[in-house]
């Protein structure tokens, strides 16, 4: 039986939500091993002077505890 743990991570990108998601998983993998999935809980953007300047994601990352 596998034990799966879930952590919540916030990340951002100036390019896209997809890039923000990749950044989150990449950063989390530096300290968390055996990542199995990521679930996007929420997305938002920062707007400055009528332009989108930053994409933000809130993720739940699941990983197997060994």
C-alpha cells in the first residue's frame, strides 16, 4: 500500500499559467521526491496599467512517501 502526501504550493510566471505550474513542480522537486501529480486549485493574474503582468497558480502536489 502506498502512502500519498499532499502539499499546497503557490507559484508565478510572467509567461503563462502553464509556465507557473512547471515552475511550481520544478521548485517543489528540489525538496520533495516521488511527485506523482499536481492539481490546479486556483488561477489568477496580476494586472498593471491594463496589462496582465503575472500569472499565478495555486497547486496541490501529491507525492509518495517511502
